[in-house]
DNA sequence: GCCAACGTTGGC
DNA sequence: GCCAACGTTGGC
C-alpha cells in the first residue's frame, strides 16, 4: 500500500464506540466528536484532512491495541456536542460564536484479522517507538510515522 | 480497583 | 505566573 496523505491513530474505548460500530455506520461514516484535549483538538482542527489514514486503537480493552483502519472523509467541523447540555461532551465554555472543539468524519475501511496488541507494539523494535507505546501518553489523536504505518498494514 | 502520569483549575 | 489540588486517562 502506498500512502501520500496524513496518517493518524485515533483511540476509542470499544465499550463506548468500537470499530464494529464504525463499520455499521457504513459509507456515511462517523463524526468523531467528544475530543476534549487541546493538543488532540489542534490535530483535528488544523491537520487532519480528507483521505488521511486512521488507525483505530481500542483502549481500556483486553487486550488494548490497533484493530483496523479507517479513512477521513470530511475534515474539521465544529463539534456541536459541546453546545448540547444533554451530551456527556457538553462544555459550557464552548460558545457558538467562538467554538472550542472540533471533529472530523471517518469511514471504516478494514478490521484487521487479528488485533495488534499494545504488548506486541512494545515488543517490536520499530513499533515500540510509536507515541502510543510511550508511558503516560494519553493523547486520543496522534500522528503516525509512515514507516510504522507500513509495518502495521503489512503485519 | 489501583495508581502513575498526565492536564486543568483556581487561589494567591 | 506559580503551584497545589483535583480530575482524567488508560495500562495493568
């Protein structure tokens, strides 16, 4: 696989939204909302673009790891859940005239036949250098190096 | 459930 | 602007 655009890793807790849930969304894909971290927000708002690759990572899972691949089908849009008082992502400090949070829309592409677990990532000479393998790295959106992506899709 | 490693908040 | 207290993430 040859890739020219950006490559990202998105974390999700599968009990809340799994790659199977993403697959069920079909060609419309899913708006990735609820990101409430500024560094992750900046990636979503400023860098993630249509046609970028997105590795889906299941966190808080058994095992945690990379489970598949999705594609960005629409770039940054205001995350309206921040204005919804019923939403668990409601943020009273985000106002319509000055939105604070953004999301992108992604579409399921494939679920890997076997999860690439965090333990395998940490044990791999190259993959162990990925940000997701680093202790204390809690970002839910992070860039992925091209060489790491190639290893993963050929795993 | 524990707790390390963060990020955020707010008093000063 | 400092930093203690607090909240959250997420592996284990």
